[in-house]
C-alpha cells in the first residue's frame, strides 16, 4: 500500500544520517477527494483495508464508528467529515490509517483510525521544503495544518495530528451532538 519515495532535491546519502541530523522526516501521504495530505510517519501504527465498522450512537458526524483491532476497540474518524466536507465514499482503495494520538489523560496515548480515499506513499521531505501554513484570516481554522510542502510540482498539506485528532475536541463535539439530539427528542 505504501512505498518509500524521496522528494526531489534531497542530497544523496543514508536516510539514517539525515534523520539523525533532523534535516528531514518521513510522511505518509494519502488522498481525500482530489487533495493530497500527509501525516508524520512517527504517529502511524499501521494501515489496514477498510472493514466493516460498528456504528456508535450519539457520536459526532465525523466519527464513523469503531473497529476491533486485535481485540482492542479503536474509534474511526472520517477525515473528510472532520474537515466539513462530504463523507468519504468507500471504494476499492479506501483504507483506515491507524494512528497513535494523545488521549484525554496526561501522558495517555490512544489509537485512532482515520478513513482515507487512498494511501499514496511514504515520502522523505526535508523541513526546508515545508512552508508554514498560510494565514487564512480569523474565521478559517489553520491549526489543523502544520505546513504545506511542494512535492513533484504538487502541494501536499502536512497535517498537525494533535489538532486534527484531538481527543478533547472530539469529546466536546460528541457532547454537543448529544445535547442537540436530546433537544430534538424533547421538541
């Protein structure tokens, strides 16, 4: 599902030396709709084909449900829905990327799956090739974006995994959804 590719302009030499010097990181690139995104490979645990999910009631719209991953219950987020876009349709190349993110408790880590249209490759991108996120103005959230890289003439949005998959923010969204459902039921 993934391949290691080097972004253009990288000097020759062993990957280990470049990473030790902090010059570049590896990123998993994937597609949502027509856009390419990436996550730091260090937060990725594994990539699995899309499998049947168990829906959980009273969850925010971006949470598709949970899966059983070797006996562990793992919540699965639809990243497109998280970005206020239409839900990702399930196709032949749809994958769930299992990530490890900060949990609600201090020092606690939690596995979270994200649904993506297709996984592309693992790229080595030097930090010098990642631009800071543009200033969109006060009404548009840019905290999800760590930076924007240009790879092979295309933009790749480098996501800030701690913001995109924030357990605290998702918990608040769940509470808001539950309150809205209770208000509808009472009306």
